[in-house]
């Protein structure tokens, strides 16, 4: 899975914070957030599926 190979620590760097916008993400941070959103969406869809009945 790509999330395990993405380093989640560089979401925001000191250079980004010195620009005055602490919410500005680095490229690596964008991939981490994207992966978290995709995983959360997949978990939501899996949780709302009806239970399968065995025949």
C-alpha cells in the first residue's frame, strides 16, 4: 500500500511556516492527506454496506 511507503512526517516544514501560511502543505504532505482521505472513504463505504448472508 502506498501509505506505508509515504513518509508522514514532512506535512509542513519550517520554510512553509516562515511564509506565513501554516496550512500550506508540502508535496509529501499532500500525498499523506490524500491517502488518509481515500482510506477514510473506503472505510465509510465498507461500514455502510449491508451484511452478507451466507446461504
